[in-house]
């Protein structure tokens, strides 16, 4: 399926036919958090899984996105789109923002998560993005 | 091709049959660099392309990996492996390290770029990593 053919479907079909996944780092903790006890990253993963129910977005727990200095961390990927890594997330507040970002990315015809309408934490918490597999080189 | 079948080949075959790509951000500049003139990121992309000759590693120029605060930036991806984003790169010095990192990743049977033997700049410059598409969830 190409981005063009996705674009010809309506929103509902897009979300059903594209595979959108949020990877939440369950080893993440903030500076000063105890090493034992439940990791805040795990709490964020659980909250995101709850928030994803019925949305078609998949949530996967992952051990370390290597963004430890700017935890909590999550990555959002979607077939044919750029993959986004976010940091500075809050387990109590940001699950919904991750779902909203994933849905924005799934609907984006150009594979880029739009800045406009993106939840604020996914703006200031943007760590990096990686091109889709079929990415064509950009000229100088 | 699975990671298992890759592991059964010898090193040369691995590098020939896996698709290993380095994405170099050509818009990157360091704090204080002029906005006009050749971007250091472009210089790094060119140096990395030269260093890749004959290695089987593909180098792609990309406009912005969104790691602007910790430029220069590049990402290394390989089929079936984690994708790695690096920052703090130097256009004059680090092209070879990116190639070495890409080759380490291509040879890694577990899809993880080994820490041991990894060029120093790919240790201290690690920004984030993202799981492969076929990643299976890790348990709590």
C-alpha cells in the first residue's frame, strides 16, 4: 500500500489499514527516582495501553529507547511514515498525547506528524525522528 | 530472511544481503555556525558517502532528524535491527565511525549494535534507538 492509495481512503480506513505502534520504555525513571519499585516508564506504558483501547493503536513495552537522560521516553511509528522519539513524558499526564500523536501520524498523507494540532508535550519533548524505510534521499 | 538465516552466512554475505543505511542530516549546524554557507551536516554527509565506498553501506541525505540541539546528527538502520540516532558528530572526524557502526549493526545477530568495539563517538553521542518493525514486546 502506498501513501497515495492510503490518501484515497477515508480516515476510518486509514486507521484500520495502517499499522501504528507506540513503543513505551518501561525502564525509564527520572533523576532521583528510586531504582527499586515500579518504574515510571512502566506506569506510562500501562496508561498508554489503557488510552489506546478502541483506537486501533498498538502499544508495546520496550526495554530502553536509550533516551535515559531525558526520560520518560516513547516512540511512535506508522507504516510509510517517519518514526518519532519523544522524551520528558509524564506517566500521569501524557498517555493521551501519545495516542493523539499516533493518530495524527496515521492520518498524515506525507508521513510527517503535523506540528499544527500536535499536543504540546510532543512538540517540546521531541527528541529525534527517523525516515521511513522507503525514504528517498533529499537533495542538497 | 530471518536473523537466524543471516547468522548462518559468513560476514561477507551478511553485509551483501542486509540493507544497511546511514541517514545524515544535511541541515544540521552547530550553535554559532552561520545560517548561510555550507552546512556542516552536508559536509558530514559527503564525508560519510566517501567513507562508505566499497563497504555496501548506503548513505542518504536527509533534511532534519529533529536532533537540532545536539547536532550534527545521523541515524543508522539495518533490516531486522534496531535503528540508532547519534548526535554531537563532527564533519571532519566521524564519517568513519558511522561506517564502522553500520557494519557492526549489520553483523549483529541480535539486531543490537554492540557496545564493545563501538566507536567512542557512537557511545557518548547516542541519542536514542528504535526497535525493528518485527519487535516483540518485552515483558514487565
